[in-house]
């Protein structure tokens, strides 16, 4: 009986590790742009924007993550619409919809207590519940993320400097901005299973921040961020397995810890060494 339980536990852990690694690659690519463009608030808001969709999908008997993806995408579209038509600033648009979506989700959850477990999994993640079907979806999401990031790389770089420069260079600024927002939405939805919507920013920011000091080229930084994210997932799962802690939260704190350790290591290795002052000449040498 024990060997059966051990085998099941190993299978859960293996799927969690593979799924977490795929999420780490997605967040490494997207998180690099999140750090460069200062879009952390958008990632946090989209995470909470999934709550109404998850609640409605659960009540309707549909997959919760599908409902969350729909409302997250809807929130992304509304942010863009408010900016263009309402003449509101970027952070004001996000803030308004952030509060509205969160309040709507809480109202739906409070009206029915039948999906408390699903809401908890959404908020804090359940990486050990990743199934084979989830792995296939994550693989598709990973390939889509890399393809969009590669296709829009030049436009994203120009947009990061100045939208007017990007437009002068012939790039479609609105399309590039929408594509980047879509990538953040995809990363948030993909990460919800692993670390939950409350902690998704940790995987978006932590590995990207850890990679920042070690490379100035954006593609190299994305690759390093992906490696750091995979390390955070592996470390978090290992600590969670042996210390019986929440897997999603442990992965999140591991990502933040790696970011801190990376910057500390860079500070130590690049600190200039004090030059030694030349020894004063002896009286005999001065008269020679």
C-alpha cells in the first residue's frame, strides 16, 4: 500500500514540476517586459480580475480557469477602451477595473458558498493538482508566448523607449500594446494554477528581477529569467514537500528570495576592490 501512495505522490510531484517549469518559462519571457515597462500593477489587477469569471463558471458547471481567462481578457480590453475613449491614465484605468472586478467577484462568492474550495485554489494556487491535460494547455501557452514575443520584439523594444519613436519606425503602436497586454493576461492565467492570483506577481517579477543585473540584452535576460523561474519552482516544491508548507506560497517566496540573492551576488562580484597605496620610499631610496 505504501509503495502505491509513494508512486502517486511522485506522479503528482513530477507533473507539478513540469507544469511549474512551463509557467516559469512563460513568466520569464513576459516578466522581463513587465519589469522593463513597469507593468506590475497590471499583472496584479488581472489576477484579481479572474475572480468573477471563476465564480460564474463554477456556478454554471464550466471549467473555472476558462471563466477566469474570459474575465481577465475582458478586463484587458476594457483597460484599453478606457484609455482611448475615457481619456484616463493607464494606472487610473487599471485601478478602477481592479476594484470593480474584485468587488464583483466577492459579491458572487458571498452569494453562494458552494465553491469555497475553488476560490481558495484560485487565490493561492494548487500546483500539485496539475493534470496531464493542464500540461498540454501550458505547453501550447508557452509556445504561443514565445512566438508572440519573438514576432513583436522590435515593436516592443521601440514602444518601451517612446511610442512616438515606435510609430515613426512604422510599428503599429496600438497593436503592439494590445499584444503585450495579452501576453501579461496569458501569463497571469497560466500562473494561477501554480501560485494563485494573489501570488502571481512573484513569478512575473522575481525571476525577471533576478536576471536583470546579469545581462543587458533582452533575449538573454528572458532566458535567464526562465532558468531562475524553473529554479524557484524546483526549490519551492522541494521545500514544500519536506516542510509540509503551501506549495504556491513556497514557490512565490523562493522566486523573491532568488531575486534578492541575485542582486546581492552581483553587488559582491562587481564591487571595486580598494587599490593599495604605494609604500613610502625609504630614506636610503630617496637619497639614492
